């Protein structure tokens, strides 16, 4: 099933990563934005290979 297709399922690609930087402005909403995270090699490879659009959820400590 193509990414973003109706009925497509979300999958967890990486969890428990440290967020280093997020956009300061909400002006980019819906346009994409750079979120910088610190990961190990395995998580970085999973994120790089995920393809398509990634959604990020940030939970406060």
C-alpha cells in the first residue's frame, strides 16, 4: 500500500531519541520542517530508510 494511501498504517521508526532542535515558528505548519534528533546508528538508518512523509510526536519530560 502506498505511503499516505487511505487505510495505510503508521509504524514506529524510532523512539526515545533526544530532540536537539525544532523550528521556532509555526509558519511552516503543513509545509514540512527540520527536526534535529540525536540517535544511534541503527535508529538513524531506520529514519533515513523510512521514506515518504514522517510524522513526529514530541512528548515533554
